[in-house]
C-alpha cells in the first residue's frame, strides 16, 4: 500500500466520510502547503493525547479542570446536562447560558447495553448533593434514549430536592408546520407560551 492508499483507507473509517470523500481529502493533502499538513498531523495526534474529560463536568479539555468550570463568573448553581462534549459548544454558541455543564458522555440505551452506570450519572448526582446546585437543566437529545435519560435524571434529582427542567421542544425556525413530524408538533403544542 502506498502512503496515499493508507491515508484514504484511514480517512474512510471516519464518521461522515465515505470512500469518495476520503479520496478527495487525501488528494487535497497531496498538494496542500507542507506546513499546513504537518500542523494538521501534529494536531490530530495532540487531540488524542492531550484532551481529556474535565474532572468536574466531563467536557474535553487540555487541563484537569475545563475553562468553564474554572471560570468564577459562571453560576455554579445551575447545571446544564448534555449527552456529549460537542453539545456544550452548541449551547455556548447561543451566549444565553451562564451556568455550568455536566457531560454524560452517552445516553441510556438498553438495546446497546448502556445503563445508568455506563454514563456519567453518578458524578452528576454527587455534584448535586455536594455543590449547592439549585437547578438541573436537561438538554439531552429529543430521541427515545435522550428522553428516557432525562426522565431518569429528573426523578433522581427530584429525590435530592433539586429542580429539574428540560429544554422546550418546538418547531424548527424557518420551516413550515406541514413538514414537521407529529411528535414535534405535539411537543410544541404542549410547550406553547402565552403571548399577551
Ligand atoms: Zn468542566
């Protein structure tokens, strides 16, 4: 195998990259600025070796405690629970949330054999017990697994006397009602807000 063939074969194993896209990327690298390629290769190695879950929230960081957990201006009494580290970026992009996070690093999925002990649920409950948390916002995905996970967490958090809330599920902006599925419309109807 040539190095080109090896790069194509490796890239094709990445999510979202089929053989064709892998080949296009590899040929692009073949003619790219050597300094760019060297930096890219080093960063790929570094991302695997240096990034690790934050000791408190589980978000990937290069330090033991991530920037958000270490930021004293972030409200420690409100914790937003997400499935994966990349969900934090999505919520941060809104610039609406000034609390902290807890990354579950997964979601309950009995079919795949993933139970409560396989996600970062215990560490969340420990934080709720110890940290003076007043509200836990559940921002798991609106899937069967995400909903089941949110339901379990809200029940356990309630037992500890802490409020659990969930992101409203509504209609996507910019799309027509007729293209939304029944579940989305029924959720949006239940989460309707008063306007006057
Ligand atoms: Zn953190």
